[in-house]
């Protein structure tokens, strides 16, 4: 270690050296005074600024020499680039929608956003700045909200790296002081090294970009085009017939919303994810059938099956309001790798597709159908198809654990959902966090549908391991005999949520040891008139006491949106340990739940 005296001597020598050098420079300006000529003073200030700039560069060079003495300063550019890449991934989002470069195939086509906060590394030192500016992979995520000049600079720095081009053209200002980006020119120039292309906008703003999609895209893996104003179906954008000049060999994911493409396009080849949706003529659940004259938007069933045959590795398929009209084809297309099928259209169109494709038993289904003819027998066919799918033999899949039956859209639609995961005990609702294995939404204008479908679906699905059941639609409650029938199909239900008049018909079944013998808690989501609530409040304690005497007591009950007398709640607390009562006044009762299940944990708000 250098001694203090030697350090002071060394520092004094350095100070003397620079003082000597500086004195010669200072003397050049000694003749000036504040009372001098204005022009001379301006020139002098410029000279001083030049001196300061030169000194700054010398100091930078000195700091570079100092950094060279550190171990981190000796890291090779390859290591620094790797560190910078990890740093870039963890930056906060920016205002521009960009796909995460660390997840080239996200589970959902919707883009995440990546920021430019990593660019701070270019301010650390000269070496880091040089490494960051010369590494094309750091510039593969293009940000557009900084202006055309910065966008073009990032594109230039990306060089031949595979880039993520995600552009939202929805809110482009008509008048701007900054130069706007020419998407047609930019895409034609860089499409050859675009890996993911995501464009949002209306017909007018997307038109220039669409014209550029006739050049080859040899590295494109994901294409997502979304037109705004989905309520105007007549404004569908037609993609070029020679899209990508028929040269996009790596394309695996295609999402088109409000965009029409020829169903003879080579775009439909070897895809793993295909999502094509066009706006309905009227909103769901009163959607009208698709306009069959729109040949670009609607394929024939035979053509669609041929397209599916050309995609043997297909994993996800979504078709919205572009389902073909049923015909008499007998073809059956196996989709051995499909794990998700989403269809929206008329019930006849949906059934026609389900009958003509063979899916793995593990594939999830999402089906949305508007109003239909309740006497055409198609509901029976649909239920049979669901039973066949979910009861597929020799399939190693998780059993269904949660089932919900709800009315939505102000009772205009009936939705049945099933999961192979259970709700958390600390749940705020009866919907598991994971994706649903089944989502069936049908227009419920006909009362026969509400009365018929829930019971038939419960009988058709394999529910012997069902753990949670929630029924909150307001009409057509099951009879006590039907509750017993459902219990035979799902004897392991431990958590039950019932709404409306369903609670009234369920109560008399509770003393029966064979009806839901594993039941632990019930959430009565009542929403009844006072005339209906009073009988429930009077008979429920009686039936719960009988259930306790039968040796199968309930552990807890929650009353939600139920205006009942406090005396009834006190009667319930005599036969059930934990009572949570929402008295419809914005707060729960002051009854004491168990330590493991507090009232907040069971809130449905």
C-alpha cells in the first residue's frame, strides 16, 4: 500500500503538471476584461467552452484508463451483451405494444410491452456504450412512440437481427410536427428479418402496411393483424392474394381479426396456432348467421377441412363468425395435437365442425352460439358430442373439478364452464385461476334451454371427481329429485354455490345422506323476493339441523345478497359453526368464522 506521504507527493506532482499546462492556456485570454468588445467577449466564451470540451474528453479518456484496471472493465463484449439482454427483458413497459423477446411464442397472442430503460447502460462508460450500440440483438424490439427518426435508428442498429415489429396505428395524429413513419417503405425494407409482425388499426391506417406484405418474409413466425371498429363488419380488410410472395416458410402463428383472406392462400400451411374472427352482423347473443356471399371470409366446410389437414401440428384453432355452412361431407379430420378449440357461430355450424374433427380428450373447448331453434335436436347432438369428447377412453387427463352455470348479458345468455382445477380456499369467487376446459355459451331466449341444458350437461360430463359447483342463473331451478340425480353424478362436491330459486329447491334435499354426502359449505347467492326469502329463512335451519343429526353437518354457510331477518341467521348459527352473512347493507354480519376461513376470504365482492 502506498504511504500517505508518497501519495501526497505524487498528487502534488500531478497538480503542478496540469497547472503548468493550464497557465499557458489561461494566458491567451488574460488581456480581456468585462468592459471589452462584445464580439471579443463572445469569441472568448466560445474559446473557454472549447477548452472545457477538450478537458472533458481528456477526463473521459482518463476514466476509460481507470475502468481498464477493474475486472468488470475486462469483460468480453459477448459477456456484456448477454448481461444487457437479460437487463433489457426486465425493464418496465413502454407505451408501445411489443412482444416480450424472451418469450417468442407467448400463450396469448395479445402483446406485452417492453421498455427502453435498458438503454441506461450506454451511459455507464465508453466500452459499455460501444458494446450496446453495436449489438444488433439489443435492438430487435422496435419502439415506435419516440418518433420516426428514433424508429429508423433502432431499425438500422438491429442490422440483420430478427426483430419484433408491433405497431398500433389506432391513434395516429392527422397533424403532427414530427415526421411520421412510412410503414409501407419501412416494412418492405425490413420484412426480410421480421420475426413477429403485429399491426393494429382501422382500414385506412392499415392500408399502407397491407401493401407491403407482398414481399417475402423468410423469418416470420407470428402474424397478428387486428382491425379496429369491430362493429362494422362491412369494413373488413382484404389481405393481398400474394401475401408474403408465398414465401413465409417459418410462419406458425396467424391471428386475423376483421381481416379477410382467401381460403386458398398458402398462409394456411403447417400452422400451430390459427385465429380468424370477423365481427358479427349484430352483437352476441343475437348474432345473425354469417353472410355466406362473403366468399373471402367464409370457407366451405370441405375447404376448411382441407385447410386443417394441411396443418397436422395445429395446437390452437379459433374461428369466430366465419364458420362454414353445414353440408353432407363424411370426412373426419384428426387434429392429434390440438389443445384448444374455440368456435363462435350458429349451433348448426358449430355442431357440423365438431362432428367432422377428431380431438384429443385433453383439448379444451370454447363454444359460443346465438339463438337457435330449440326443437331441431341440435342441442341433443351437441351434448352427445361433449360427452364423447370429455369421456374419451384411454386418455390420461385431469378430472373436472369445478363447474359453474351462470346467466350473463342480463339473462340473455347461459354459460356453462368447467375446469380441471379447483378454486382456492381463499377465493373471492368461484372461478379458478387456470384456463377452463369447457366454456359453452348459448343464447337463452328460450326457457326450454335454461330448464334442459344444465341438467343434461351435468349428466353428460364426467363429474365423479367434481369438487365445486356453482349455479347462479335465476330461473328454472331443479326439483328435489333432479338435485338427487345430479348428486349421483358428482358425489364429491364439497363447495356449493346456488342462487335464486335454486336455493329453495336445494334445501329439502340437505337431510338426505345420499345427496352431496361430501358437502362442507354452501354459499346461498339468493337474490329472491321477500315472499321467497321468508320460507327459505324458516325452513333452512330445520333442514340443516336434520343434516347434522344425520351425521353429515355443514361446516360453514354464507348468505350473499340476501335480505333475511337476523333471527334466522341466529337460528343457522345454532347448527352451523361458521356463518357469513351479507345483509345487503354493504357489510357482513359480526358472526365469528373459524380461523382458517375468515369472512373476507369468502367474500364474493
